C-alpha cells in the first residue's frame, strides 16, 4: 500500500481478470494520490505530518492520564498505598528519561518515520500489558513497575523523533507553531482522557481503558508509516513550491560538517545544559497535573470521580490551547525582534506566570475556582513549550534528535521526582506545600532562560 501511495498508475493498465473489489480499492488509492489528497494538500504536506504527530502525541498522553484516572482502582486491586502508586508513576518516567538521548540518536540515524512507527507498536504492547498484569501473583507490584518502565523506555523516542522531523521539514520561521501544534496533542490527550476513561471504567472496567488506547496507538502508527517520509524530497505529494519554501527556511548555519554532534560537545554546551535544567523545572510542574491532580481534586477538594473528570479537564484544555498559541506568538516575535525575544522571552514570562497561578490556586476557596486558577498555571506553562524544542532544533540541525533527547532526558527526571516526591510532601506538609514547591521551580526555570543564547550553534568538536 505504501508503494501504491508513492507511485500512481492508470487503472486501465490493470488486467481484465483483476478482481473487481480489489480494483475498486486500487482505484480509491490512486484517486487519493492523484487527485483528492494531492490537490488538497498542495503546499501543505509538512502540516499534514505535524498534525499527525499531534494525534500520536495525544494518544501517548491518553495513557499517562489514564493511569492517573484509574489509579484508585489499581490501588485497590494491587493493594497499593499512594506512595507505592507513586513508584508506578515514577517507573514510567524513569524509563522515559533514561532512553531520551538514545532515542534521539536513533531518530537521527534511522529517521523519524520508522522510529515513530516502531514506537506506536511498542506503546500498544506495553499499554496492554499494564492491564494484563495479574494482581494476585507474587511480586505483582515489581512486574507492574517493570511494564511501566518498558513503556516509558519505548515512548522516549516520540518527541526527539518529532524534533528531528521538524529540523528537516519545517522552516525556521514556522517552528514555534509546528512545535506548538505537536505539543497541543499533550493537552488534547490529557483533556479528553478523564471523560473517556471514566466512561470506559463505568461501562467495562479499568482494564479496558488500556486495551482501547493500545488499539488507537496501532492505528495511528500504521497511518503514520504510510504518509510520512524522513525528507521532503522523498515525499510523493511534495510540490516544487513547497520544497523550495522549506529549503529557504532551513537555517544554513548549524553544526559544522555533516556528521552527528558528539555527546561530549552536547554535554559541554552551556545552552544545552541551561535549557535542560529549565526543562527539569517545566516537567516537574507538568507532571504534578498528569499524576496527582485527580488525587488532589478527590482528597483536598472533595470531588467524586465524575466531578473530577469534568473539572480535571480544565488544566489540560488550557495546555491544548496555549501550546499552539505560544508557538504562534513565539514565531511572530522571532520574525520581528529575533530569537532572543521570540524564543527566550516568552519562556521567561510564561514560567513566571505559571508560578503566580500555582501559588494563587492553592488559596482558592472553592473547587471550581481552584481548578480555573490552576488551569491558568497549566496554560501559562504550555505557552513556553515550543521554545524548548525550537531552540534545540535551531542550535543542533541534523542532530536535533540527539540534543532534544538530552534536554528531554534531563526534563523527565523532573517527572520521576514529582511522581514520588509530591505524595511525600503532601503527607508531611500538606498539598498546598506540594504546589508551592512546583511554583518555586517554575521561577527557577524562568530565570534560567535569561542565560540562553539561541543563536549559538553547536560544533562537532
């Protein structure tokens, strides 16, 4: 099928003995390639790939919020405490963190098309195993930790691979919006998870929530493999005009030479280290919402499962809206004032207001008001998302997968920490303190961006 999409041919060349139903399928595929899709996507193939990466990001985050929504049922079935459930959250984040840099290098070497397709199959397998893990066997918790670790290890390739795609496909002046659209998938998946997962739990039980999302992952991966290519010039739907537009916007400067940037050069880069430190703070705050927000709504704000599903959507809807909005603003400011203002400035401001909203949200007297204010914090946080990935793509060029993998690796250790540290802080000092710690880290992440030079390119030495 992928070859048919790439090489249209006239239907009249098919033999008369060709089965009618199969000839209809070929006619449909050729029509898609030769007429409908090719004309519809004329000059927009790069945005098709970005939108499909948005969908894949949404599906992967369905699973991350899925286990948060189903956490109470998993605790009951496996006889876990909040602290032990935190270990389960951290197991995923640890695997996700450790394999970021290797996953980025794989995307640089083998291309995002194959890597993302393989990741969706990996995702489906270990998401299913989360539900298949028997709670009654000895060492059930250990097995569950291992499954979640392996799921995280596979998913680690997704965003470094998407950044490698952006480095090859997206002109510099559009990278903020492109990253914003992809990471809007994070908010979309997380926002739709509470009502979807709640419905599935009440209808079929918590296990089915994992099996259904696994099937969705397989479907998205198959379509991705059919429509994606690693380079614009390899895509059959590419027009000369779009190809020229992309080439004109790809930065001519970058790491000198054609080889991959060595790990030593990456880890010696001040900009990479500072952005990574800031991303640690960013992810710590984000995963406070992804892992413990529903527990906070239930235990502190007194909401039941259905009410939590409604109010729990607000922060993730804010993420979904703010991510492309932040990317669009970043691109506009970059074109007018340069990368220093467009990429770094919006990150400084967004993270600062994240801290303000988190602090104010803990003081709200009602659950609806608290959710609205905290959603403002989540939205302010995601205004900055595209800055991290646009800067790493800009300074790394063909090694964008590796460099963004290093950044995301450091950032995901923030997820490891928040998943386990948040319930400990809440148990000893209260949930308000947990959110205030996150607010303090948001201020640290904001300040770090003042030290970043987005124009400084990595070198091969």
